[in-house]
């Protein structure tokens, strides 16, 4: 029995591959295609049963490609929706999209999904085998489209949702990247001055034989500390950042604390809040328009918002809605949505066009994010220049004060 079970485990462990084949059909016409199987023998046997005289079988190898990104998934969704709207069969659509994709990793993923669909697995279940790339919201909408027979429409909605979500994330990242990158460069430049430039001035000042100004002494003391413990400073900084981000990823309490801090942060807090509300309303609008029940839709909405505060609020809203409370009242009780949002939702519930109103709210806040990012960019440039001027200018003045003092004595 042990031998039999070990053999079955070994058989299951054999990884299926994609094989390209060529052969002749019953009329002698040359045909070719691709088949997913555990070996060449299985490919030959399968094709023989289909009446194909195989002349060539070759295992397809995929080059190791780049990491699969949200943009890759969005492009795949858009292309698949376009193919299906044009009347191209599903399996053939997968073939066309996979061959035309520039990322080999994404092409392999598409062909793996195609292999599952070809063996009779539903598209929804095939996507669920890859949770790293297809979240529950994506799979739920595809499942709803398959059941209702409107898969191409749902894929189009998903593509629009993915594209808008990626766009709004990109705007937030661009707003945060500029000041952070400037501050990092400023720190590196300051460290270089402290470690290499200030010690050179210190050697010159030793020959003065006079008392140095207090700012110069402070800068020289900081420089001595940098020279003596630079490896500790950089090591502790990198370790602190690494441990902090690991805790942020793994601890729900840390996520709640940081997400709350980000929402209340000056300047950037308002942008992050607007972006979160835009994603929240866009996700709910997409789910509700697809015919997914409201309580079930809220399962995916909280996680899609990307903020632990709104995730907790969504769970509270879901509990209240499941007991008969209207969505408007439940959102008001959560205390995380502006009055304008709840009023629009109320109008949508009363008129029976909730998905339309939620879409309008999402459009409004996406435009608000655009304006806010543009305002922050124009505001941060002079502010960063002032900060850099104070830091670098202060160091330069502190090191030249003794020279000015010496000049006045002479």
C-alpha cells in the first residue's frame, strides 16, 4: 500500500507542460497546434484518438521573464475582453494574447490558465488557482459573468476597473516619490560632506590657533560621530526600515496604526483619503453593476480599498446591511465617509441606480486626486528647496565662519 501511495504521489508531482505539435488530419492536410500534457507519449496518444497522424512534437520552453505586475493583468483582461467581443473563441483568444505578450512569465501564466479551461475547468475556477495575480473580486466578477452569460461585458468592466485603479495608485506614488527621493539624496549628500569634506576643513582649522565658532564646533562633532560610526548609522537605518516594513506587512495592528496616521497626515493625508474613497466606491460600483448581491460585494470592497481603517469600516457596514440597515445609514455610522458620498449613495438607493451613483462618486474623487497631486507637486518644489537650502547652506556657512573670522582679524 505504501508503494502504491508513493507512486500516486510521484505521478501527481509530474508537472504538465505545453507541447507544440504538427501532423496530418484524415484528409492528409497539414495541421499544427499546442497541447498541455505530462509527456510526449500522452500527446501522441491524445492526437491519435482525434484522428491526427503526428509528424512532430516539441516541448515549448518559456524564457524566464519579468515579474508579473498589475499592469500585465490589466492588459491581459482588456485584450481578452476585446477578443471575446469580436467573437473569437475563448481558447483561441488565450493563444493570441499569450503569443502577443512581451513578458514570458505572463505568457506562461496565460497558457497555464488555457490548459485548465481546455480540460473543462470553468474560467472562474482556473483564475482562482492563481490567487497571487487574480484576487477574489476578479474571480467573483468572472464567475458572475459566466453564470449570466455576459462574460465579455464583465471582462470589459474589470479592465476599466483595473486601469482606473492602477492610474490612481500611480498618481499617489508619484506624489510621494518626489519628496522622498529628494530627502534621501539630501541625506546621502550630507553624509558625504560629514565623512569626507568636514574632516579636511578640520585639518586646516587646527593651524589657526584660535577658538572656533560654536556652529563650526557642532558640525565638526557631528562629523566625528559620522566618521567613527558610519557603518552603524547606515546599518541601523536599513535595519529599522526593513523591520518597520516587515511589521507593516505582517501585523494588522501596525497596518491599522500606519493607515490611520497616513489618513491624518498633513498635506498627503487628504490625497490618500480621496484615493481610498475613489477605490472603495469604484469597486462597489463594479461589483453591484455585475449583479453581485450587496452583502457579498462588500466582501471584496474592503480589501480593494487598500486601507485597514476602511477595511474595518466595511466589515461594520456589511454586518449592518446584512441585518436590514440601508447602505446609506451603515456608511454614516462608520464615520469614514464625507457627507457628499453618503448623500449620493442615498439618492442612488432611492432611485434604484446605486451603481451609477457610486461610479459618479468614484469619478469625482479620481478628479479630486488629480487636482490634489498637481497642487502638491507645485507646493513641494519650493518647500524642498528651502529644506535643502537650510541643510546644505547651514553646513557651508558653519565651515566658512572661521575663515570669515580670520579675515576680520587680519
